[in-house]
C-alpha cells in the first residue's frame, strides 16, 4: 500500500497538522481524503519523492558490507580484486 501526502488546500489556513503536510497509508483504490482529520479543512494530495531502485554505488557498498568481492577483468582470463 502506498503512502500518500496531504496538505491544506492553497489559500486556506488549516491547522499545524495539515499546513506542514501529513502522510497516510491508503490502498490505491481508496478515495483520496477531502478533509483534514484534525481540523476538517479541505486538503489535497501532493506528489511525494519516490525511489525507483538502487544506484550502482549503493549496490557495491552493500555487497562489500556483506563480504563479497568485486573483480575487474585486466587480461584474458585474469582478474584483479577491487575490494
């Protein structure tokens, strides 16, 4: 289930909870919230940052932490240990 972020609708005051934005776990098929659960002011769902996958440097670091080694081919049939 995705986590959605809601903020008070532009031009409205709202409470501290919805002015700063709040996260809520909802099913994809659930209807979006229309009101702040704290003060009842109108809210809108905003886009959030998301991660698609790991970068190569992150994968290399995690492999090294788990004790794996990375090899680089230096010649036909010869490899050099990078870490």
